[in-house]
C-alpha cells in the first residue's frame, strides 16, 4: 500500500496519538490512503491493542508527513544549481565519489 509510518506523538495520558505517515504517489493518492487509514482506525487500534498492553489505547489521528517531499525538493534544487554552475553535486551519503 506504499505507506510508511515516520513518527508517532502520544499525549502523556495516552488518550490521543498523532501518527505521521509518508505516502508514495501524488497528492490524490496520499489523500486516498489517508482516508483508508482513517476509515480503518478502529481495526488498527484493535490489532495494536492485542499486541501492546496499555491502560488506554490512544485515539489515533493520521497526518501526512511532508518532510521527505521537502527534502527531495531541496536536493533537486541543489542538484540543479550545481549543474548550472558546472560542478558535480556532492555524492549521496554512503557512496564513494567516482573518478
């Protein structure tokens, strides 16, 4: 389904939780997948409650995490700038520069 959970924030009393998700695809696909998550919220809480013992199972709110999109946009802009200046972009993390 191309959904990645990127973060969770839970209130101190465990009554509410915000789940941040990243979704592959365009804005329409992201909205469809968020709608699906919201529709199946109770089922997800039930399954989570079967594996995690908590005094209160939080009520979930799903929010779209746009940090990956922003990061990719910034990297693209930096690549474009480096290309215009005629300098190669820095190597991606974990990759050796090619000679």
